[in-house]
C-alpha cells in the first residue's frame, strides 16, 4: 500500500516564517501572555499579600515566634512630673540549656559555665521532715552531672539569664550549649504595688495567665490573641513553595494606665510598713482617694510579697488585697456616717444635747462607752469628739430603724464596689435590716456589721464632696494596639446627704481632730476632718469578742475647706498600743502632711 508523503520539507537552519499559520501565532502569543499574567499575579500575591508569611519563615524561629505569640500589655502609672512608668511589663531573658550528647568536654564546659554563671561549689544542707540533715549537690556538681549524660538531648541549666551573661556564653563557643530567649513578666516596683498588679504564673496546661489584682481581672485584655501559621508540607515535612499557607499575626494585649501616683504609692506604703513594724502589728492596709473624682492614688497592704518571686510566700493569703478582701467591724469610724444620717434626716443638730449616763440597756444587753464613764450632758459634736457609743444610740433612736438602715445602704455598704481587682468581698450588714433595736444599736457605733476599707473610704467621699459619693476607680485608660483608647470618667453614684449636711459633719470632724481623740492626725497649717476607730475583733466561734485584740482605723480628709483627698489607715492587732489614737491616727498625719505638700496645696491657716 502506497502511503502519501507530506509535501512539507525539512529545512536546516532558518525556518520559513511563511510556513506557520497566523492563527497559531496568535494562540502562542495569547498563551504566553496568559502564563505571564498568572506568574505576575502569583508573585504579587506572594510578595505583597503573603509577605508576612514568607518574611516570618525566612527570618527563622525567633521572628516567627514574634508573629505568633502576642506581647502582654503593660500596667502603667505616672510619676510626680507626669512621666509614665511601667509597674508590670515584659522582660526577655535567656534559658541556658545543654545538649549533652554534643558536649565534647563536660568537665571543661561545666567549669566555664560555672565561671560565667557564678555557680556555687558548696554542698547544700537542709533539714528533712524527720529532722535529719540532708546534703544536696552543689550547683556546679549538678550541672556537671547533667553534662555527663552522654545520650541526653536536653538538660536545662539555668533560666532568667541576662543578655549580658548570655552574650558571654555565646562568645565562649561551647559545643552542645545553647541559649533560648524566654519572655517573663517583670514587676519593677516589687512589693510596693504587688496587691494591685497581682502576678502571671503558669497553669496546669502549660499556658500562663494572670492571678490576683489587675493581672487576674484583666487577663484577657492584657494577654491579647495568639496568631497561627498554616502551611502545606511535602512528604518529607518541608513546606511547599507553591502550596497554600496563611499567617494570622498575633494581636498584642492592651496597656492599662492607672490612676496611681507612683510617688504617693511609694511613700504611703513605705510608711505603712514602718508603722506595722513599729507597733508590732499583725497587718495593715491603706487607701488614698481623690476626694472629688474617686480616683485611687495609693492602695496597699502589709504583709505583702514580691510578684517576681510570688511562690516564696508563707501563705497564699498574702496575695489578697486587704483593702477589698479583708472585711471587718470598723468601730467608731462608722459614727460620722450615722451622725450625718441623723443630721440629714433632720432629727439632730450639732448642738443638740442628751444626757450620757455611761450605758444603755437594751433587752438583756448593757452597752457602755469605751471610756466606761458617764459624761452627763453632751452635744452631738461632743459625741464624735469623745466617741460616745450611747450618743450614737441616741441618734439611731431619733431616726428609727428603717431610716437608719436606708442610710447605711445609701452609703454603699453591703454591696461590692466593683473595683476591677480580683477577690473583692461585699461585707455583711444584715444586722441593720433585722429590725431589732439591739442590732441597730451596735451597728450605730460600727460593731456587728462588716465593711472593707475601700467601702469606708468611698462612703467618706460623700462627706468630703458635698454629699455626693464617688465611685472609686483605678484604671484611667485602656490603650489598645490599634490606637483606640478607652478612658474612665469619674462617676457620681448618688447624692447620699445634702451639701449642707456634709459641711456640718466636716466642721464636727475638724473639731474631733482639733479637740478630740484624733489629735495625732493634725497637720500644721491645715484643717483635717477625721475620726478614729478602735474596733473589737469577733471571736473565731462567731460569738463574743477577743479580749486582747483590736483593729485601729483612722478615716479622714483634707484640707477641710476644699478636700482634695480621702484616706483610710488601718493597723490590725497593734501590740504596743491598741488604740487608734496612738497608731492609725499618727500614720494618717504623717502621710497627710506629705500629701498636702506634695500636691502643693496652700495652707489654710
């Protein structure tokens, strides 16, 4: 069979253009341009839209870590000149770890590490549960033993190593010794702000979260949101260059700017510690508020702890902020509030008198004055100056139990303040609602009900601020990473008493400081309004009171004509002097003197 041959001839060298059909040329051109367009789009997608993915992958694990793990927000306060200072921030330190199977000379390596890290060569002795002495290897011996584990791929040597020391280890070029940067929470003010900051610790699942204070309350806000990386891999586990991948960058946490004044916090809390020590007391607490706004200038308690070493406390109770956690029977510092209620309801005046017989009998109970005296005819101002329990019962009876209870609630007792700090309690005031005279009587002079120091300070803002009670707040701003700022505005909760009543009570409390038990709270050149309180402490059984234990409190504000601050000082179980006149009052006076000069408030007399 004869096969027809093509008429097309084979040409060597240059091919004739005329042999290619024009349509094919157009198809080839279209295909070329389409391929080029796809390549350009792909390159643009990779270089622009997916730039972050490849930048992270190319820059190695350290940069990738930054993209996937958020920065925890800082807690910020202001100093005297308005400079912002972080009291909780992040610090990058090094973990020194060994890969013993790659260590050439364990003895030499251990010696070099010892010189750089300052490892001790002394054997550690300790007493076990049986009372016997036990010896543990020195730091040097422990590290040497780690390095001699020939087949071991990982041994942690030391954590929290500074950059400077880490650089020395890097320059030593020790085989099998590596550095890994780790992020830690750092608290520069240490014990001074511990009850406000709280701390960050590791959870059971290996993640970290805030505990107590602002770290606990605002954990999600401070922590931010972690990112993620998705990438297709080949059979060998390598990422495929043209495969699908996506990087969702982490969202850093927000910064919290606080109302605290760093200088006031330092001075006030240092003096609190000094006075707790001076009076051989169990504990103490302190709160300072802006009288007009409710902003917290200082807040602290003793004993305290170092949040950088939070695990070293003897008791977890040390973590609690006493100004919001430790509810107690306040004693006579409660009296100005009940006197204000009596004045505001119109049943008494500052100069109204009653006959103090030294005691009041209610049912089977006999209530006496703290001085155990019958003082005769006394004015309502005298009642506060001499802190007469019988006088407060007189005021309560004039009002009646229902009106009395209403004012106690209006002053904010029995309800949580809502301060954004973990572990706040609301106190217990059920006694005032029982409708029985004995309960109202004891409550009128601050026994038989419990309040927190912050609740007491908040109630006194009504006396200092023309009758308007202000909501305490500690977070001034929340600054989000996108530039959004959420500011806190001062909040007036309610007008508890009239402005006239507030002025009358203030004048009476000035007389208490000038002429009564609160003399040690005086500040030269200024009028201070305030009241002492020496409260009995209930027995653990719930009935009766301890005979040898008191809680001393002073609450006051100044300057009296235009109050700028409200302050509460509390000393628990002072052994060298059980009365507030000799403990909490002089502590108040010391800090008030500093505050008035620090705020450059002109003298008023």
